[in-house]
């Protein structure tokens, strides 16, 4: 059973860069696509981007200028960096595995608040 | 504004049947991309409910079923139970800019 766990700060200041890591256990990251999503309080799901284990990335066009997703196969984890934060980036951030274009395993999510 | 369109809310009494629609366009559902459905209970991560338009993962009751035709898809829930009260999201891919993931805005199911 694949398990994913997000880690990172819960509070970040405006204009700063958010850094989150997703650690994968119960399976190897050296396969499939690995993705980040977010959900603002009371709102729907938004896809941020995904990375193949080889390092190839695809980002949501609306966030592309601010997003970097990377993978470290030696540590079996992948990471998200989101720059130039504003209050609109306050959300529950999820990491997940994508298999055949569906999301079959999700992390529990981590709440990130952007505030000074 | 979500790429896929869902009704904001639906409701039904226990035991009844409800359906949730998901409408796309020629660059996503109409382009042949599969639709997948997720159930999100309050305070939890989404859970894959239906994949590949109509397939259920192991452990999902057969009260849940999905279908797709052209640019539209639907999720049906029969024998409604109180535990089904949740948010439901459809998801697919879109080729209009690049191969990216798209969601519906979500539908809140209330069991009366």
C-alpha cells in the first residue's frame, strides 16, 4: 500500500516562497507520475503540477511562472516550491500519485496559511 | 471557473437514487479522455470512487456507478445512505494548452 506524507511549514509570509516535501512509502517513486494539488478553504480542488520520476514536469498554466516541482529518487520523495505568495495561496496542499491519468493515492494534506 | 462543470449541490432521501453530472468540451471529455470521480468527506483527502468512466476500485460499493457519453459524464448513487454525504469531484485531462489535469468545481451531496 503506497502512502504519501506532506511536510513543511504551516505559516508563510506574503511574498515568500513555500517549500513542501512529499515522502512516499510502501512503494518506489521510480515509476508513475507524482503530483501536487491544493484546496482553498471551502473551495474546490486545483491541480498545481506533476513530475515523472525521470524529472519531466508539467505545470498548471495559471501557476507555471511561480511553481517548481522536483524529485529525489534516492530519498523517495518529491517537492513543491511556490514563490511570490499571497493570501490567495492559503490552502490545504495535497501530494498524490497519478496512475493512468487518475489519482489513486493521496496524502492527508497540509494546511498552509499565508499571513504576516 | 472550472473547466468541467458540475452542479453545486444535489440532495436525496435515504434509499433514493441521485445523479451528479459533469460537463466538459471537445478538448477534454469530448477528446476521448476518461473521467474519474472522487469522494471527499469533510476534513479528509479525496478518495478515488470511479476510474476510467465506469470502473470501481476495490472496496467501493456497487451502489456507485459512472458513465460517459461525448462531452458529458455522470455519477449515480443508488440506495443513498447517510455516510454518502460528501463532496464529489469529476476529473479528466485537457489538451487545449498541454496535457493538464482538470477538475469539476465539486458537488455537495446532502442526504435529507
